[in-house]
């Protein structure tokens, strides 16, 4: 028995480098949707039962509402979101030439508020910001993700990839340990997925509300007992960008439902 | 269905995020010989009953990854070998090294080092500078694992 274990351990050691290289080939990429049970899938699929759609409706109202000291609505500049916002979320985070760095959809919304509406920034995870980003991202439902293609983003995608591979926290685990090497397995009975960012902002039954991808990444970090990055931190943006580039070709699902 | 999911998810969050009781200021020094730490970390022998309770407790994190002969624990992991029979093939000294610092044995392992407070990145404020488990907790768990025979 002891021998068997020694052999098993030796095989593990030998096999490790191949496993570590373990990035998911494009044709094996799967949304978290494919890991869910039929009830949760049905909840996402039917707009009348998908709780995220209530936020999308709120966002639609906010899109048309004049705000800030310039008294302009999003719609005054962008017109009908159904055409002007189609495919936009599938390209975010996107490179901002003025800031010379990638910005998330949430950050873009707040940049529009500051620069074009003269309105104060909406706080991260506030109902209004989630509603607006859900409404905008919903216009990309079904559109294939292409974020990260812009050559100017290359160093930021690389930074995000390094963070994804970096072990961290008291439990000393990296994102890749769970989401590249162990998806389809179970952590305390719950399925581990590939950590694909296709559905954000999304409705988590556990949260009982809509939440951003940053909220999700922060809870994975807290889970391994690491100090989570602040909302909007360059590291979180880089991680989100890497996740989106890693999900290249998968269709957007906003607003998704997850357990 | 949705309710069951909710419950599981909440357990994971609680299980991974809660601080354990470890409050050791300084780690007890230990000596590695081969693939073992032969000497106990404490003067008092470990208590297998306490060890079992620790292994089954989500906050200790073992059964997030492992399964074992714990019929009362509904949600066990499958990222790691089943612990059934552990005492058949591992000695107390081997198990002690595994728990203290599994990476000494397999540098690529995903199993956390339970008695280590250095060489880690971005440890959360509430956990910085302390091991996951105390020396006494390690001894309790070792004392329990050697009883897992079949």
C-alpha cells in the first residue's frame, strides 16, 4: 500500500508541469451555465422568471432619464441602445486612449457621467450602476466575446494572466488551480466551473441580488483568505480583461443566473 | 433546488472565509527527517475526537477538497483523495509533515500548508502572520487520521 502511494505521488510529480500549463483550449471553453442544474437554467432562460431582467428594466428607464448639471440622458448621446450598444459589452474592458489603460463597462458609464452628464459617479455595486451596466450588457446577449483583441491591451492582458496564475492568500491557491485544473470537480459538494465571465452583471441566488464580476472575483479572493483588491483597482480590471480574453468566442449571457 | 444551491453556496463562503482558532504568535520549531516530522509539535498528545471534529468542520477546510468516512457531512469535495484508510499507509510523522507543509512533499500540490506563516502572497488582513491551524490542532488531526484504518 505504501508502495502504491509512493508511485502515485511520483506520477503526480511527473504529471504536474503538463497540468500547470493547463489553459483551456478554445473548443473546450464552457460557460458556467453548462454546469448548472435544469431549474437554474430555466430561470435564466425565461425572461419572465429571470430576476436579473428587473434590473435591465430599471436600467432602461435610467438610460432615458436626464441627469447631472448638463441635463442629458444617455439616450441623448447614444440614441436607441438596441442598436448603439449592441456588441459593446463583448468588447469590454476596452482601452481608453486618454487614460492610457483599460476601463470596465462600469468605469465607462461613470466616465460618461463625469464628462458628458456632469453627474457624480455611481458607487460600485449600487443599484443604479448595476442596472445601467446590466441594460447595456444585455444588448450584447448572444454576441461572441472579443475583448482583449486591441493590441494596446496586450500588456494588461498579460498582467491579468499573471494574476490568474499567482498563488495567493493563506490557503495559497491561484485562480488557475480551481478554474483551469479542477473545473468539473466539486468544492464541498458545489461544482467548480471554468470561471467564465460571460453573464455579468448577473443574479446570484446566494447574493439574492445582481452583482458585478468584481464582486465575484473579490469573493474568490476572500475565499482563499487573500486580501481582496478594492473595486476598480487596476489589478481587478486586468483580471477581468484576462478572463474576457480567455472567454474569446463565448456568447454574452447578461443577465445570467448563477447558484 | 434553488434552495439547496443557496445553502451549499453559503456554506462554501462560510467555510472558506471564517478565521480558524489559530492564534499562535510564533511557530513551534520542528525538524523534518525524510518525508516525516517524527516529533509531535506539542508536549500533550493529540486528541482524536477533537481531531475528527476539526476535520469535519468546514472552517478547517479539509472536506472542501477531501471526502472521507464522515456520513454526517453532506457536502464533501472531490479535488483530493478520499481520507478513508489514511492510517493504513501513512505514519503519524508523515501525516504531520503533510499537514504542516504539504508542499515539502509535493511542490505543486494544491493542499494548503496548515502550519506555515511565511512565503505567502497577499494574505488577508485577518489571517496575516498566523498559520491556518495551531500546533495543538495539527496534533489533534494527526491523532485522528492515524485511526482511519480499514
